[in-house]
């Protein structure tokens, strides 16, 4: 089991927290997603075996919760709240601007694999809309200029961490 080989300590920690090991399914899914970038078919099988459940149970949890991904996503997940309170403060137009800047639609990933944009319902900062959550970091009171700068900063960060390649 590859996941057990690489994250054994984390897995054992979560399994020890629950009297019924099946209750550890959500933390184990987070571990898999963190390890692989998304929850692979192989990871779902591993988790099913670790918890002594059928893989359909694991797939059901992955499919039910929006925070689990069974397909690759970008390095940066840009969540833009577009529910009614945020929409009244310009969130839909803001989301449209971000998508145009990146050349994608909500739910898509940029061809370079850096960004995925998702329109979401309520991330708990209606009073500071438009709001964009980048992975686990909130950016409130956003406007087009701030979004453009943030996107450029994140692109620079990726380029700075890429290994040097000679042409």
C-alpha cells in the first residue's frame, strides 16, 4: 500500500482517535488528497482496505463532499463565493474577471495546471465580499486589480520553485 508506506504515522494517528476505524474515513481521504493532489482510484482502494469497507462506500463519501477531488486540480484552488450576499457585492462579475484573466471557466483548470477556479456557496465572509479563498487562505474585499496582482504573485511563486531547466 503506497499511502500506508508514505503516510503511516498520520494514518495510525487518525485510526487511533476513533473506536470504530470506519469513522476515520474523512481524515484518511484528506491525507490521500494531500499526498497525491487528488484522491486516486488506488487511494480509494487503499482506504477501503484499511477501514474494512467496500470501495463503493469510500467512493460515496468522495462523491458526496465537495472538498474531495477524484480528478486532478490546479496547484492553487481559487474558490469564489457567488451566493446572494456576495453576488450583491459584485462577486459574479469578480468571478467572471478572474476566469477571463486565466482563460478558463468556473470548474476548469488552467492548461499549465496552476489554477482551478470554483464558484462556491458561502465561505463565511459575506460582509467582506467579493471573497476568494486560495487553498486555505482567505482574500477579502477583492477587486480586479487585487485579483490580477494575486494571480501574478502566485505564478511567480510557482516559477521560483520550479527546478532550473536549460533549453
